[in-house]
C-alpha cells in the first residue's frame, strides 16, 4: 500500500468492526521523534479487521484461560514479594481509573507492597488533582509525585507543539522514563504497567507478559527500554529539537536531565522487568472505573469531556484535549473514535452507536482550557490554528471555502 512521507497509508480505510482508521499510529521512540519520523500505523487483516479488534476478540474468547493466568500472577507476586517491609513492586500512575485499579488490586488482593510514582501533568485539572489525592489517601499508598522543572516543561512543550504538533510529548517521555528510574533508585526490579498495548492495536502479542533487557519488545520502538541505542543523550531529541541545540541556546544539561532515559546498563544490573497486569487479568477499562469509584472514591467529570462522549478517562491534565485535537488534525482520528472503538471492542456499545458518536463529537475543539494552554505554550489561538493547517495531510483533509473537511468519513 502506498504511503505518504510520514508513513500514513494514502488510501484511508476503516475497520469493519470498530470504525478505527488505518491512519492510527502505533508507537514511536519519542527520544528520536523529529519532523521526518516515519510512523508505523495500525494493521488490518485481509478481512478489513484491525489488529486491536483481533486482539480483543481473542481476549474475550475461550482461547485465553484467565484462571490459569491469574495463577501465573500469584506465582509472579510470590517470586518478588518481600516480607521485610520494603517495596516489592512499583506502579506508575496519575490516580486515574487504571492506576487505581492496578495498585489497589496488587496491594489488597495479591498482598504486594507497591510504591506508586507520578510524573506530574503539565497543568493539573481540579478533578485530576482531587482524584490523585483520593488515590493516595483513600487507597492508602506511598507515593512520589515528581514535577519536572516547570520552566523547562513549558519550553519543551512549546517546541514539541511547533515542530511536531505534539504538545503531550514531554509528558509521554517523562511518564515512560520516570518509573524506571524510580525502580532503579529503590531497587525494585518488578514494574507493573496496565493493559498490554496490543489492546489498542500495537504490534504486541496477546501472549506477551511484558518486557525486560533480555526479552525486548520488537517492532514497537515506543516500548524500548534502551531508547538511546548507545547514543549520547545530547544526540537525542526533545520536542523535535536536538538536546545539543538546547544546550547551544543556553539551557543547562542538568535542567534537561529528567527527560534522559536511565542508563541501560543499570536496567540490566538491577534486572528490571516490566509486566502487563492486563496479561494476567482481563483488562476492561469501564470495569476499572467502577472499581476506582468503589475503592478510592474516584470521581468522573461533571460534564462530558470535550472531543468525546465519556466523563472518566484522561482528564487530569488541561492539555489533554489539545493532545487529542492535534492527533485529529494529523491523522483524522479523534478522541471519540478512540474511545468508541475501545467501548465497541469490550462489547459496551455497537458499531453503529460508535458511528453516531463519532459523527457527533469527533474532532471537537477543546475550548475549556484554551487560555491556560495557549499561555503555557506561548502562542495565540490564531497562531495555533494556522499551525494546525500546516500539519493537515493532503490525503486526509479537503478545504472547502473557509472550512476543512475529512475526505473520508466513517
């Protein structure tokens, strides 16, 4: 299939089961993400079904023995469990429904002693901060909350928006690197992440338990434990700008160090491994929400989240809406498409219901926190919207009069 210079298929197709577009990217190594990066996209089979749907069909079928897998989880916990009061596993999270579920079930059902760690959002929302507090206080967890230098976060976010139209990149980098650094610092070799990324269409087998230095994930650079690949941090990129360029502009290396990956030799020395909790327990996001409400008094948003129909997912950062909006511009895949596809795969809504939601809400402009967002990235609204037009792929968008339309709609 022919692709454009960014790796997107020139012929737009939609999954016949969940409505996801073949323009949906999978993952990339953010430390070398530049304007010239070629994206990998979600795969479709010969019947027009996406990889995420095939993954989830297997998840819900009798091909997976969930009783046996839970026994594997018990054995894994027994292997790493400490009885001297030290932490025996680590869970990164924000206090959202998924991190609540992971940490709580590990502590109270499987009798582990997890350390929870949090890379702070760009700009906390009120509900996000409240849920974070409820996670720690109602759930009963030790937690390290880390704010990377806010001045540098703003700078890198500004660069990632201007160069990549990717305002969430600094958070993604921090989220991935921080938990591993904390595992090394506290000598905790067992890290739990949530769902297997194959749930959303990443090229990762449903039989993958996780990854480590001697069992790496192949063909998905966004999940590598060695993102520098032997190179110096100064050669890597933040916000599409090489670290050395920041240094040349007068930024201190020490101020960028929180974005640097951990030395891979230390990962090997500490024998750090990451396991997907979703390999052992059937992962159902909506059920995680109910679990969080019951066990830590998690609260949903009072109103529908902009760009979607739901009220309880990815709502702790005031930049969240712009992350999904920029993805809609670059790939034609908005927040509603992603949320609806997940709900369809988990049998909560039908394909036709998903279509109706997409037509109603997908690509909605996130106005609620726009003033804070534009102040944060030092741009005006007009500058941002002009920039957006430069990132619209020709094979996805068509301009009619003064408005843009998707050339291919579900």
